[in-house]
């Protein structure tokens, strides 16, 4: 699989990264439902076999469980096959499993050590501030993350869900290696100015939810949505899985199918390749819960959409985005 350099760093990421959000399992507010750890570990191993060289996780995914599962998978792979590891900070959780923001420097320092322990690694390759909340504390938290770099616990630091103004505030303190924003055919806010800012400042871009949590896939249907478990956050909190957005999204997927299928691809592959069409994008983070899922989407990493395909897709998206 092709790789792309992450901003100013010496990290070269595969065009697709494996997202470990759902591997956190159930028992917390933004769960994807129950998950078998054996499936998660098998998926990580299969992803590495297929050429994916980096994994994105976070402490809050499963209240520490995702990092622990990733750590178990890394131990089985061995040092010689170890992928690049990205995780995050700034989100903790209460007794009910509800995440909350904490950017106090001492909390960030404790999070770094906890992540190192759960992952079973001596250094975190890419450490990201999960959300810029509270906004007034991002400089203090960024300074604590930079301390982690100087201490040799972290190689590079990045941000998630940041706007341009917030990134400008951090750059003088320590260079930003990467931004992790949401980006898909249904969520295109970064196209306005964010991607251009990142390119101009040599900041890598690793996009999450390119398949919009399963909407931009062949399996997406009304029946599939209805059978999601009750503890799946998509069913509870995501308006794109409810009317009136549900019907609009179902119609879009039906229009995307012939574009994907005529070249022997799937809608999921089309969605990921569409995100990767932007030269500013370093990698797209693709979630998977079993080996067969990553076996499907990995093909998008080497699919360069033609100008005709891009034009056809854009003709479908323009009215949807402006609606």
C-alpha cells in the first residue's frame, strides 16, 4: 500500500490507518456495542499483514479497553512487526462511563503514563489532543504534551477536531504534527480553509469516519440500522441514522453503488478513496471489528479515482451538502 509522509515528521503512514474505536467494546456512552477481543486482535494482525502500518486508538474508547486490546495485539506481533501507534488525551470518564474533558497539565502527564502502560510500549509515536475543550486550556495542555516529547515518551504531537484559529494558538509553543478531523462525503467542513492551512504549515491530516460510521457502505439499509444494538451510540445519538436524514442517506448510497460497482469496488472503498483524493490528506482512518471488514476497505488505499468518477460523485453531493 502507498504511504504518505505525515507533515514535517519522519513518519510515513499507510494511506489507510486502522481505527480502534469500536474495539473498546460496550459499557460506555459512545460504545459501538459488544465486541469480542479475539476478533479485535485478529483484525489488527490482518491489517498489518495487508500493509496497514498504523493504528489509531484513545483511552476513552471502552474506558481504557481499546488501548489494552491494542497492547495485547502488539505483544503478539513482536517488535519487528510493530505498527505506528497513535493515541489521544484530554478525555476522562465518570463512574457511569460518560466522557468528560480534562486538559489540566497534571492530568495530561498522568494520561501519558497510563497510555504507555496499557499499550505496553516505551514511546507513543503520535499523541493527539482529542478535543479542544475547554478552549481556554488548550495552550496549557499542549505544553504538557510537549513536555512528554522532551521526556522521550512521545515522538510527535497532534490535535483532533481543531479549527484553524486554535491551531494558530498552539504552533508557537510546539509544532503541530497532525490534525485529525472528521471528513467524509457527508461531513466536508475541513474543505473550506482547514486543509489549505494544514498544507501551508506542513501539518499532516489523518481523517476519521470516511465511511461515516457505516452509512457509506453497501450494507447500509433501513433494516441494518434497525438491527443495531440498543447500546450502539449511532442508534442513540447520531441524527444521520434517524429521519429525515436517514432517507436522504439511503438515497445517496443507492446513487453511489453504480459508480463503485462498475469498476469492481464497493461503496465503502469508494468513500475512502474519495477522501484520499485530496493531496492534503495523509491517511484515512478506517474502523474495523473483524478481519473481513479490513480486507474489504484496504483496497481503497491504492485506488486513485478518475476525474470522471470524482465529478459524478460531486454532482451527487452538492445538493446534499447545501441542504
